C-alpha cells in the first residue's frame, strides 16, 4: 500500500501544473506541522518573545532493487531534524532509522526488516565547538530497538587537513558509547577534487569498529559526479567493501562498479534515482551479478 501511494504521488507530481495542486497543499501542511512542533519545543523551554523561528528538515525515501542471484528487495528510509535556536543556536533534535544512522549503508543490500523490527535513534546534539580547523559536535541519544531503550553518548568531529580552491581533504570521526557497554567508532578520510563547477571527484575511505561483534569494516570508493543541470546529476564510481575479525584476516566482501542518475523533478522536494551497478560478491563466490535499483524520495524543508 505504501509503495502504491508513492507511485500515485509520483504520477500526480509529474503531470501537475505550475499552479498549486493538492500535493503542494499536502506537502506544505506537513512542513507547517513539523515547524510548529519544533517551535513548540523551543517555546516550552524559552518563554520570552522572539522573532526567531525554528527550521525543520525531513526526508522520506523508498527503494526497490533487482539483482541477479538475489531476491527482489525493497526498503524505506526516513530522517527528521528539528533545530531549536531559542534554547541554543546549534541545538538539534534528530530522529532517524538505522539505515540513515549507518554511514556504511550503501544500498548494495537493502534493509528488508519490518519497520517494527528495526532500530531507531533519537539524538539531541547540544554542544558545538569550532576552533581553527577542528569542528566538534557532542550530544546524547536513545537507541530504540523492539521496545528496548538504550541511552548513549555521541561525539562527532571533523578536522580539515587541506583546503584550497580545488582540493579539500578532511578527517572525520564518530564515537558512540552505549550504556549497555557497546562501543562504536567510525573513522573517515575523504578528499574532494573539483575539476570545474560541473564536475568533481570524491575519494572516500572509511573504517568502522564495534565491540559488539568484534568486526571491523572497511570501505574505499572513488566517485565522479557530473552536474547535468541544476536539478539533475550523474554519478559513476568504483568501490570495495571488506572486513576483519579482531583486526586480523582481511576479507573482501564485494567489489562494485556503480552509477546513479539523480533527478529532482518536481519543484525542489520530489526526486527519483536510477542506479544500475555491477557487483562481485564474496557470498556469490565473486561471480558477476547485475543490479538495478530505483529510489524515490520527498524532502520536507521549512524555515
């Protein structure tokens, strides 16, 4: 039913005229609700009159994929961010599912869990420090998994190693400590090479660690992005995902050649993506497989 609803929205948006349609009204109403919710939280703690209004950012997307040697896959993702400027300028309340929280989730395998079986994260980011090339954001959160609530401490940092007109390199880290003893730590080293205003290359390297399963995951990728239009772009890249057990015995999980066509086709808040790729998976004895993924999403931005 949800997929059919999204397809219906897609068809309506495609043939909608410039004048406001019911889909615009529906979208604006949802944005208004999110902003009012954010403002009400702000006003609950800060009663003084102020012209400052909170902003809100939300995203809902659905994906389907078909790959040789695999069953049909589908997935749903969502993320909500409420800014609370009256309480503190950089205060943010974020609610997202486990897919958005996982920085390694590259959709080479879609999450087929039922919505009630997934983990959800409610996080409050309340401290931010910027000093020279170092940017640190700290906060607390709550992981919700099948009725179990686990508080955690979250620390994100970014250090700009090199930044010139056409080349930028930065080191990222996300450290998380859960009250049940679990520890997660993710390191990233990314470089951006700008060839011109319509063409750039991103080099991404990531190492993630969790003491829950003593598994370390590595990901390396290089992607070329070509802007075809202000609302259309094409990505082409190659990547490899691998893992270690207790930092021993390096194993490749998969290699893949990937591409993605992105089109923001209705105003600035409805898009679709077509993503064909070729993979060589360890689970398939590194035999070649062909994959086609379709994504459809809606942005809710206001304020």
